[in-house]
C-alpha cells in the first residue's frame, strides 16, 4: 500500500503553483576547500566564513589543505560525493583545476572561488570569483612607495606562493607602478611562501647579499606576514625597520598596523577577509530565484599609512 502523503495542504498548493518546493536558505550545506592557515589573514578569512555561515543559517564544512593543491582537490571531490549545495575554493595555485571543477559542474554544484583566481580554458566551470583586484593592490603600494622615497629606491621583494594568483598579480601591479620611475628597481626577488618564517629567512639572505642591508632602500612583501618576518630580520641585523629599510606590504592584518604604529613599517593595502559573505549571498540568490551572480564579485582595496595605524590596530584586533 502506498503511504499517504505527509505534505500539508499548503505545501501541495505551493508545489502546484511553482512546480518546485520552496527553497530555504537554512537548508544549504557548503563545502569550503581552504588553503590552510599560513597567515593571520587566512585565519581571519576562515573565522569570518564561519561567522557569516552562522548568520545565514548555512552548514559550512571546512577542509584545511595545508597549502597543498592535492588536498584541496581531494576535498572538492569529497564535497561532490556528499552532494553539497555549493563549493567554495581558495585555490592555492592558479592552474590544474579543470578536471575537478568539471566533476562539480557535472554534479550541478556551483563553485565559488574565494580571494584567488584560477587559469582555466573554460570559465563556465566555476560560477563566480570573490576577490580583490590584486593587480590594483600591487599598483597602489608601488605608487605609495614611490611617493615616500621620492621615486628613488633599491627594492627587495618577498613573493608569495609560486604560481598563486596573488603572487603573480601583486608582482605585476607593483612592477607596473615603479616602471614609471627609472631610479626605482627590484634588485632581489624570492618567494617566502606567504609565511612569516619564510619572509624572515629570505630577508636575512637579502640583507647579507646587499652590504648587510645598507644597500636596501625598501622591502615589498606580497603579504603582511612576510613583511613582519622581514621586520624581525632587519632588527636582528642591527637596522631600523621603517627607517633604514622601509617596509610595505599587502593584507591589512593587526600586526602590521601595530608595526606601523611603532614606526617599524610604512604602509599596507587592506585585503578584506570577508570573502565568504558575498559568496553566501550570491549562492542563496542563485538557489532561491536563479539569479546568476556577476562572474567577478570584487571586494575593495584600501591603502593605510602610519597616520591611522593605532586606531586601525585597535579596531581590527578582535577579528584576528
């Protein structure tokens, strides 16, 4: 015997009128393949993602890839197998995603890229990317460094993870900015892998190679954590960071604001850690009324200097 339907009369009416059951945001389950926790900013991004998920009544499953693409790919395949409603990826590198993204697309699971872009032959494999303009970030900090050095500076560069879109784009933007000034040159450049320890280690080698640091005008770090590491190396070399060697970077984490307030750093461009919030909003709109999001959901970038550093440190510290 076929059991009686348990759908209430109003539910049957809704089905008859719309053809589908009404979607409720609190039915959403999202899988998040996170790079890891290599920096203060990354930890803040994960914390904000959890907060936004709770606010939107979304079940969020986070996988820590420990900065390995193979772990992220494995996580995405697991999320596909679980039949989640959406997948967020903070891609550790820009290439090598087409195969696993095609699996998600075949399963009709929308994919959102958070804070990093990818290189793909088929952009339809992901729904949208929520990122800042990372080329603009590099350009902004490069223009600022030119201003505070009167367009003359020997620069060492701490690059992010090799092959990651922020490392590629921040380098590009910074290079474009200083190209207008013949007396501004990057004399050494090496990856510190977006980590504080990596930044310190590479900066130590730069200092030894450049007349014990006396031939370095400034260090440009692709993120604040490497910049903090560089500050430690500069101090241990008996030099004054922020004065003997200027320090500029990108992210806007509290420790960099503290360093600026203490006179040990000169500027940072903020990268908002709220990447998941816009992605949740877009996913819910997609599920509820089939609204297709913009392909690039751009978050703002803002330059900060020592003038407001203490106030910004006090404001941001609770988030990190």
